[in-house]
C-alpha cells in the first residue's frame, strides 16, 4: 500500500507538471498571437531556396562561358591588357581552356566537357554571364555573394528570407548551411550569419559528416521526466523574459533552445541517410572511392532531405578555403588549372547533377528555387610563370533554375575573351532582388531598422532580372 504522504507528493508533482504545461501553452499562444505572421508581399513562385556555393572563384571560362576566341588567340597577349597586374601579380598571355566545350540539351548551350552530368540540366538553367563583383579577394567576395556587402556584420540572404517568411516546419531550423568536409568557406560563419537581425535567423551549420551535436537525451532520463523538466524550464524562462521585455537576444536564445529540444527527434531522423534506397546512393555517388566526392554526395543527399522536410533555405558548399587538401586546391587554381580542376570538378559534377535530378523527379522544383554561386571569376590569361589563372572580379557566371525560372536561357555576356562583363551586366544586388521577387518579396520593401537606417539585403541597389523569369 502506498503511504499517504508519498501518494500526496506524487499527486502534487503531477499537478505541478500539468499546470506548468497549461501555463506554457497559454504563454506560447499569447506570444504567437502578438507576433505578426510572416508574409510575402505578393504571390510567390518559390517557397524554398537551395543555394549551391562553390567558394574559391570557379572559372566561368572553363565551366559555363564558352569563348572560341580564346582558342583562336591562345598564347598571344590580351588586347589592351598586356602585362596586366591582377591579384597575385603580373599576367602572361591568353590561355585557352584545357577542356573542349560541347552543345548540351535542346537549347544547344555550350558547356565544358569537364561537367558531363551537369550538362544534362542545361535546358533547365538560366545562366547569368554578366556578373561582376566589387572585390577580388576570397573572404570579402564570399561574404558579398551571401550578404551583398564586402564587410562582415550584415545578414546573409538566408537570414533575410528567414526573417521575412519564417519557417515551414516546427522541428527543424528555417535556415541550414551544409559545410564541405574540408571546412568552412573563406570568412566562415559570416557567410550564413544573421548580422543585425535577431539571432534566431542565423543559419545552422552542419554536414552529413558532422551532424548537429548535443541532441541526444542524457542517459538515465526517461522521456516523461525530460518533458516535465523542459516544461518547467520553459515556464521559468518565459517569466524571466517577461521581466526583461524587449530583450530580443534573450528571446532568440530561448527559442533556439526550444527548437533544439524539438530537433532531438527530427534532426537525427532527417540526417540518417541509411534508409535511402541503394539506387539513390548510386545516383549521388555516396559510396565513391574518392572520399571528397563521397562526402559531398552525402551532403547533396542531406540537402534534398532537408528540403523535403520544409527547411526554408539550404546553403550547400562545395569546397572550402583555398588550401591544399590531398594535393587538391579546390576551385582556386592559380598554378595548375588543368590538374586542379581534373581532380575537383568530378567531386562537384555527379552529386550536384544527381541532386537536381532527384529534386525534379520528386516534384520539388515546383517550389524550390536553385541558385549556383561563386564569388568571382578568373582571368582569361595565365599567371606569369604558371599554367593557372588569377582572380577576376570583373566577370563571372552565376545561375538559377527551378520555381519561377525560365530554363535554357543565357542572360548577359562577357567580352570576346571573358575578361569583363560587357552586355546586360548584373550585380549581386540584381541577383538577390530576383531571388526575393521569386519568393514573393519586394527587395525595396523588405527592410529592418538598424543603427538609424532602414537596412535592405540589396542596400540601395538592385533590379529584378526579368528576362529569366518564367
């Protein structure tokens, strides 16, 4: 028989837990009622974004931007650019691409034979060949391509989208940045940082190799006990927040912990790739003998799974800092372009093409906007004394596909040698004005008051690139 005082303690304990849960639900309901619901400015064509970022300045003239005159005048001086000094020093003569270009798809778009898998998607892609950057340095260039500013401290595009539209799910972050196995890109977390936006809009960094940490329930803790502790902690946190009204950082941290608790169930399930059928693993190349390719393939598969679960914005990185890893210099090929890209392009090609194929087969491209970015381009000449190319901020290629995008088109053009953007020149501001437009957001109306100014992702610039819209 249970002693009366013990039974009374059980009753009071259960009552306290129940009242705590009721109080928490009322507080949450009050907060949700008081908070304005995120909304688009007009009907969107896309609901989610997949951003594929290749840091290291992937060479436009060796991947996407065919230049026949480079072949014709290979080994001769660049007209008007003889002896030009760029990022790492003096440049030599014009250097043709080491790889042939071939027409792809019904559109006949010329794409490097270095990317045979990606060439199959030519008819779905809108290429932007007239891109230019304000910097020729990797760190500021990557930050600029993610935030529109060369200086750190400004919100990333994913953070702006999170702020404007909110989450599509309850148990996973709104914005996830999937890092390459080789580490963070130049300037690291600034690429997915929240800047001056509330902290809950920062991207959550992870990868298939390094899942989110500290999500496992402590040993010896039963689910019911842990839930009771969480509810009581939430009750105290809300009471503490009420005493410190207006402290956005405190509320953001509390929301982050609450989300982390929900992710204990959701995140491990999504990041477990073992349940995918064998034909999907073969499609992506997750078992490839090259560990860099296999790791990136797993990250691509992870990106698809997060998009399926409603993550609003997924950034997927292919390569990291410009440092040697197993003799591989990523996309930053200053000295040995052919050797570097022969090793690195296959890491990118099959898994990325598989991701796009998988998204289309599942109908996800009806709502997902896909972006491909790099920070700037490369010179049409070789660096003096090398067989590589130096940095070129005056010309590079980016592209879009998926929801709301017209496929099989090219907008903008570089000059005859790919040295400078020359026709329909576009900037990162135009790029993100277009991204926001496809998400139903007017880039001039999406503002956040900070330090005496109404800040925008696109600063005071930017126009929607309408010719590429479906």
